[in-house]
């Protein structure tokens, strides 16, 4: 991937992340639910495993 394309993907991911936090703040009044929504933006889904990553992105040595 070329460097400009990588910057664009990073910019769009940052906008999407910010909007998800913003919408959660507007939608949820309960502090516990808001905390759970913010944490879920950082936490990977349980079905996602490190073995799903391509070999070049893996941090585990074989």
C-alpha cells in the first residue's frame, strides 16, 4: 500500500472512531453503559484471534 493511501485509511479510521465515541456519548446517559461503549471501541471482538492476522503483522514468533 502506498503511503498516501495509508494516511487516508488512518484518517478515515480516526474519524470513525471519534464519531462512535461521540454518538455513544449522546445516546447513553448511564455512566456504566457509556463506559462499556467506550471500552468496546478499544477491545477486539471475542471471535477475533491473533491467528487471523497475516504473517507479517504477527508479533508471536513461530
